[in-house]
């Protein structure tokens, strides 16, 4: 498959108001990409610990700063959203919930669930 | 060609048999399965992991070392590093295949992501084991 040719493309994305399900679909890829960057940071954190107490201290300085906490908060929200929406995808894969109305309902459920799970995890810990 | 029960029975090959071996490198159907199997495995791991992340701002070096000396924590972390990188690199490959129109750049991005992922996987597992098996 090659897209290198010069054929015109049909108008897309910018001329439509995206429905909720489409925005959630984009957010699934968005959080997936964010999580890939998050995984790189996770290995960085682990390597800082393996390098000894001094390097952990500077890493700990970052993790306990407001910016570090914000990064961790964003990481957990991305994890929970991708997790909840991923479960939604697994149900679709076995052929359940594919109706438009069901997909809208499960989409709303995913938003609420990931928000609650994120807040609950931070409140409990 | 569409296949469903009740079709004429000239073609006895199942849909799965036809899908096997497709894709540019011959393992698209395997990637499809692996993406879902790793997703399934990550469900309990990620919930546990999220709770661990929230503790990080309060973790001193001693706490970190003691925490990873517990076999359960070290094993969970190794599983998370391996399975999540495997899942992530297949996901990134799909994104690159969808959005990078130029063949050469697309292949380069996929290969670099694979090299980077396996390197970080090894570095992550090594780091966990170094702390887990080192002095307490």
C-alpha cells in the first residue's frame, strides 16, 4: 500500500463535528501515545533507583514536586482511561455493545469510571 | 471474500486460516491476537500499578529498596515492564501505519520504536532485579 501518490483526498476531520464516540476513539490513541512516553519515564525512574541513593534523591525531588505529581496524576488518568476504554474494545471484539446507542452509553460510562478511579486511587493512597 | 455459515461450501478454508499469514511481514493476525491477550493480562497489573504510582512522591531510597525486595512487587513490576512494552510497541506500530504516509519513514519509525522498546524493556528488568537482589 502506498500513499505517496498525488491523488486528492476526500474532505475529512476538519469539516465534521465529531460525535462523542469519535472523540473517545481519538482519546484512546492519544492516551496510548502518552502512555508510551510514560513507560519511558517509568524505566527512567527504575534506572534512577538502580543507580543508587544519590540519583534516586534527585529523581525523588522531581517526583515530589508539584510538576512531578502532575505528571504522575496525568499518567494514572491515562492508564485508567486506556484501561476502561480498552475493556470496552474487548467487549466489541466478542461482538457485544456494537449498537450506536450502546456505544454512546458505554462511552459515557468509560469517562465517568476513569474519572472516579483516578480520583479514588489518589484519595486512598 | 466474505464467509459465513450457509455460504456455498466450495471453499472449505475457515476465515482464520485465510487471515493467517497476511500483513506485510506475514504475522498481522498474530499481532491482532497478541494486542488483545496483552491487554487482557494488563487489566489487573495496571490497577495494582496505579496504586503504586500514587505512592511515588513519598518513596525514599530505603522504602524503594525494601519495596522491591518483596518478591510479589518485583515480579509484578517485571511483568508490567515486559507486557506493557510489548502492548505499547504494537499499538505504536498501528498508529505509525495509519498516519505516516511515506513508506520509508513509516518503516523507520516502526523499527526505531521496536529497538527502543526492547532496549528499555531490558533496562527496566535489569534495574528491577538489581534493586530486588542487591543489598537491603
